[in-house]
């Protein structure tokens, strides 16, 4: 039968939801659902779960680029058909998991994966840098201040050994979002790479009449920086448009989302900020937000050397100085942020002092501080 | 055959991490549009700017979400990506896939789209990246008829719910995260597909306080597994950790290879100081434990969550736009998550919250912002919940209380003349 363009509503099926998860389980997961007793990480990238029935499930975790082709997915299916009874799983952090039900099946699976070039890096468990949660960037979005896939590739090439080993004091979660919307929710990551704009929007007076509803454009600005204005377009005709009070702008891009005649991206103006010390889990200390430590790094494709070096510096300095179990933020808080800046040799600037709403919460209101090199 | 010169993109084919550029080129042999993706990205790398235009409204009949419109701003140069809409598929809970269904999906998307995907979007959807407007209806037809698979959410609606792996393969899961996620997804299909909310609303389900789906950071309503009785201790296994016969952290945090020290690595790091050794027996004062998961993570063979399990409900988390990021605020400390009564307690919480937010939330106001605007005390009243100390980190330090008239003896109506009779001006 198939789809009939003359009659699109015929036999229409809606609201059936996703396939039921149970249909997707391998046998060992189905049989031991809710019966797992404990797990071990046999070696980097290989997990062993033991059930109260005595059953075992071995998982091989591999990193992926998240942006995947169908040819690649078919290759994943080939591996899963050959070794895993035709089941595969993805994790929240874009890793791929191949599961087998006996130890003897692990090595053949690892050998097979290793024989496929660099497509299947095994790792992402325990005290490692797991895969980078990220967004679309120049691949698919209209508001990015930087790319996503390209930066992630450059960063992971450099941090590769920390993905395939468990040589850190604790796990370190790196995330990237290409604009302040933060589709990837990077705001609670150990190290967050965030695209930021630094030039206020331009107003395309010739296009605005057709593209935007002016009251929506005015209302879109959280800081009230956009006002209605009567201006002349390029033909000299008086039209109703808007003007931007640049001194008030925080470069959030919200106006461009509501009004496409107000573009703000720019090769020099847009780039990357680095935030550190966030955490989602409730282990020991509660969840915390990441904090802005480097306000701006330029966009330097294809390999963003400044960003890669900054991430690596923070990671290696933390790894060398933190106590076992201490996440990046827990370490920085123990030693004090003034020490953090001193040890990492990241220049402290006024951009790290909050002057947005509720700013006062982060100012120091005690006489306790450390005498670091910042005090001349 | 490559259609464009792409020296910058080609640079990203080097290095140990899997290369999305090589992958794009591989797919281009079957879907030539992929050459234009690589080409347009090369141009962005050169210009250091995006070349995508604003979305525009596209979709399938009867649905207000699930498809994100996208057009190139250089379509003459890259006709293959002139239209490049995203299709969001609702992923199966916790993302297990049988290869037969994945292969069917591959065949479908090779015919109807670019051949490129995101496994997965940050919210959890399986993302099919890039197709033309005229392909959308046929694609939806084949998806629902041949694969029995539906779209996820986008726009001001319930976004596709997501959960951790939970009971399928994790010993710590305090409730059935998959059953809950699937149950709520099916119950609220209408809310997912037809935007009727002030703004987006996200559910995420984590089985314990490790929170592997980052629920507390990014969902308007998260359920995070917990227990209210005692941590189950197996003292024999504790001893084996002390002697080194068990490897701490399941081997996941080898550190510098130092010998395991239960005092330093567990007892001293317990945030509430509620653990101690009596001889070689581990003691926990469970009434003081805040169930942070640290000790269980370090000694998975010896310690297990209690058996009276359920979840804590946190509400109002969101990314920073606009007034700053918010973490989920504890609203309901403990509820049972029971598949047998169709998660009645959870549904009750969800619907009370929605009823209020749909009426009082402003346009493009996330739940967390509504709660900030009206105040947590007001929101608790809406939810018909008794205010308890667990709702705050500490009591307020300003005295600016919004007393309500009915709380003050005699009310607010007074006669100023009567006042003047006793107090000369
Ligand atoms: C110290 C804190 C944490 C510990 C001890 C921990 C432990 C674990 C363990 C044992 C697993 C394996 C579960 C399994 O698949 O069998 C796991 C999986 C995972 N964890 Fe965590 N976790 C922690 C924090 C986090 C946080 C904060 C996040 C997210 C921001 C996270 C994200 C993940 C992801 C994505 C997986 C893969 C499983 C999935 O996708 O559901 N973890 N974690
Ligand atoms: C006001 C805030 C936000 C705006 C205006 C916004 C806008 C957008 C836009 C335009 C896209 C399309 C990108 C594309 O073309 O593929 C997108 C994608 C997406 N957004 Fe957002 N976003 C916002 C916040 C968020 C947040 C906070 C999250 C999650 C916590 C999120 C999750 C997603 C997801 C999952 C996608 C799919 C693409 C991906 O995974 O990279 N969004 N968003
Ligand atoms: C809403 C809060 C407050 C109100 C309405 C308030 C009101 C007053 C008033 C009316 C006086 C003058 C009393 C007089 O005539 O001698 C006063 C004096 C004073 N208040 Fe407050 N006050 C407040 C908070 C505080 C706080 C938080 C502090 C200190 C941390 C503080 C410290 C003082 C001091 C030191 C004096 C002077 C007392 C003296 O010199 O004898 N007040 N306050
Ligand atoms: S973070 Fe911003 S630029 Fe990146 S995909 Fe989301 S909305 Fe687009
Ligand atoms: S970028 Fe943000 S702050 Fe600046 S004018 Fe636009 S909406 Fe206002
Ligand atoms: S959130 Fe807890 S229960 Fe769920 S997978 Fe993570 S550790 Fe396991
Ligand atoms: S779960 Fe956390 S608070 Fe409770 S005993 Fe263990 S370490 Fe202490």
C-alpha cells in the first residue's frame, strides 16, 4: 500500500509512542531485570555485572562521534549480530555498549572491534574522561557561536588516553554547548566548553518588516536593550524597526531566535568560554553549577588549539593535585578558587566576577582568604 | 567522488578519536547530499560562522512537534542541503536496540533523508538529521506503519522523557526507571505531540542519586531513586574490601594503586559522618545518612540500597537562559513508584503541577521560573504539600514575609477613625 499523497489521512496511525523497551532487551537482561547484585570494571571499557541468579553480563563500552552515518550504524549492527545476539545499546553520553553473557565472548568481541580501525575506541568507564556530551554547532543550527562536532573531535583526539584509561582521581565529565541556550545542559559539567557571542545584534532594516513581529523582537530581550524605532531603510524610506542599546546587551542571542533580521554571530566576536567545577551526581557534595574561568577563546578551526590546550591544562592540573574521589569542583572548593587560578595559571579577570542577577551570592563576604600571587 | 575541496574538514580525519568527517564521506557514496554537508561545513570552518538559516515551521499533520525546520543560507552552492529538517524519534527507554529494527530504520532513512543521524540528541531522542519538506509525510507514514515507531517532542510541549539504564543492568536502581519512563511517555502522547504548555517541560528518571541522566540539572520534573530504611550491609564483603580481596569501586578508580583504606576512602568522605568501625564491623547510623551513594559506589559488593524504595521528586531545573540556571528543587521527599497502580502517586504530582502551570505560567516561562516568580511557599500550597524543613537548605534570613490576610488574627480591615480616637495626629 504505502503512503498515498492524494489521501494523506488514510489509515493514519498516531500517538503510538516508541517501541516497547522490553522488545529490545537481550536475554540476559530480560532474565535478570532487577536482580543485579554488583558490578566490576574488569578493565577500562569493560564492565561485568553479576546477578543474584549467578548470571553475568559483560559490557564493552566504546566511544562514538554521536554524528553517525547509516553505514556506520549498519557496521554496529554487524558487530552486534556476530557477538551479542543482535542487541546493542547507547548510553546517555553517546557511548555504544555491546553486551555478552559470558567471559569467553569478551575477547573475540574486543578483537573484532580493534580490527575495525579507529572506529570503536574502548573506554569511558570509571575514573576517566567519558565521551563529550555536545550539540549541533555549524552542522545544523542557526544560532551557534562555535562549532560542536569539530571542537569535540579536536579535544577528544588530545584527551584520548584519558578515555581509554582510568588514571584520574575521579570521573571527569566534559560537555560542549555551542550557544547560551545550552541544548546540552553543560552547566553542570566538570569542564564545560561554551560558545559565546561578543558583538550585539545588527539590525537588517531592509528585511525586518517581512521577517519579524516588532513587539516580539522587543519583548525577546531579557535586558530591555531593544526599543522600537523609526529609521530609514537603504532606499531612504521611513520604516518602523528596532534599535539596540549595545551597552545593555549580554549577547544571549535571544533576539535572533525571535527575529531573524537581527544576526549577531561574527568571526572575531564569537568564540568559546570555559566553565569548570560542575557536577550532577549527589555523591558526597550536592550537585553544583560550572563556573566561568576563561571568558573567551577565539574560534580557530579546524583544531581549536587554544581551547584544546585550556581543557588539557585544567584536566592535567586537577589530575596532578586532587585527592582520590575529588571531582574538579570539589578540588577547587577545597583549595579555594584563588588557589585554583594560581595553580592552573589561568589569568583572573573581572569577567569571572558575577554582575548579573543574584550576583551577590558569589562575592566573598568573609575575612577568610588565602594569600596567593594575586595579592600584590 | 568528493564534490568539494575540503582541506579543513579533511584535517579532522586524522587522530585517534572516531572521525565524523570520514563517516560523512562514507555515507556520501550512498547519499550524495552528504558531500554538501561536508562542503557547507568547510565553508563555515573558513568563515568561522554558521550557514544555516532560521528554522521555519514544518511538521506532519496533526502534530505540533517532533520536526525542527532548517534551511541553508547558501543553497545554490549546496543544493543537497537546501532543506535540511531534523526528525526527532522517540527513543526506546534506556536506548537498547535490536539490530533488525535498526536496520529497517537505516533503509528507511537512506531513502527518505540524508543518511546521517545523531545517536542521540541531548534530550534523548534519536535524531534523523536532514531531509526535505516533501519527504516528511511519507516518512511519518512508513515510520508508524512499518516500524511502529513514533516521533518525539519539540516546541512548547512535553519533551521526550528519558531514563537511566536502571534495573536492566544496575544494582542501585531504587525503582523501575524504564517502566516509569515508558508509562509516562504513553500516558502523555497528546502532551508530547501537541504543544499546549507555556513552554517546554521535561521528565527524566534516574534510579539513584548518581543521577546518570543528569535529571536534577535539566528536567522540570525529575524522579531520583532513594530509600527510607537502612543500607543493607554484608559484613563479610566489607572485610574483603579491607583485606584487599575485593577491589574498591569495582576497579573503576585505581588511583595511584595505594592499598584501600576504609577510614580514608569511605568513612571520612561520608558527608554526614554517620559511619564508623567497631572492630572489623562497619556501622552506619542510618537516621543520619542522606543517601548520597558514595559508600555504595566504593563498595558495591558490601553495601546495597535499603528495601523500602521509592523516589524523590525534584522540580524546576533548567539551563541558564534567561534568569540563570536552576537545579531541581526538592518538592516531594519520598513517593512510592508503583507500576501496579500505574504510578498513581507520580501522576498525581504531575497533574497538579501542570494544572497550575498551564493556567499561571507565562509564555516561554519554564516551571522553575514560575516557581521563583510566585515563590516556593505558594507553589507548595498549589501542590497541597505541607512545608517542611527538607524544602530548604536553611531558613530565610530576611523578615519580608508575605503574610496572607486569613493568617492574621482579626484580618486586615481596620477603622482608622477608631485608631485616631486613641492616637492624636
Ligand atoms: C560518582 C558518581 C557516579 C557514579 C559512582 C556512577 C556510577 C555509574 C555506574 C556504576 C554506571 C554503570 C551503570 C551501568 O550501566 O551498569 C554508570 C553509568 C553511567 N553514568 Fe554514572 N555514576 C556517577 C555519576 C554520573 C553522573 C553525574 C552522570 C551524568 C551526568 C553519569 C552518567 C552516566 C552515564 C551516561 C552512564 C551510562 C549508563 C546510561 O546511559 O544510563 N554518571 N554510572
Ligand atoms: C531557550 C532555550 C533554547 C533554545 C532557544 C533552543 C533552541 C534550539 C534549536 C534552534 C535547536 C535546533 C538545533 C538543530 O537545528 O538541530 C535545538 C536543538 C536541541 N535542543 Fe535546544 N534550545 C534551548 C534550550 C535547550 C535546552 C536547555 C536543552 C536541554 C537540556 C535543549 C535540548 C535540545 C536538544 C536535545 C536538541 C536537539 C539537538 C541536539 O541534541 O544537539 N535545548 N534547540
Ligand atoms: C529589616 C531589618 C531591620 C530593621 C527594620 C531595622 C531597624 C532599625 C531601627 C529602626 C533602628 C534604630 C533604632 C533606634 O532608634 O535606636 C536600628 C538600629 C540599628 N540596627 Fe537595625 N534594623 C534591621 C536590621 C538590622 C540588621 C540586620 C542589623 C545588623 C546586622 C542591624 C543593626 C542595627 C544597629 C547596629 C543599630 C544601631 C543600634 C544602636 O546604635 O543602638 N539592624 N535598626
Ligand atoms: S546550543 Fe545553541 S547553537 Fe547549539 S544547538 Fe542548541 S540552540 Fe543551537
Ligand atoms: S543578544 Fe540578548 S541581550 Fe543582546 S539585544 Fe539580543 S536579546 Fe538583548
Ligand atoms: S542513576 Fe543510579 S540506578 Fe540509574 S544507572 Fe546510574 S547508578 Fe544506576
Ligand atoms: S550513602 Fe552517603 S551519607 Fe549515607 S552512609 Fe553512605 S556515604 Fe554516608
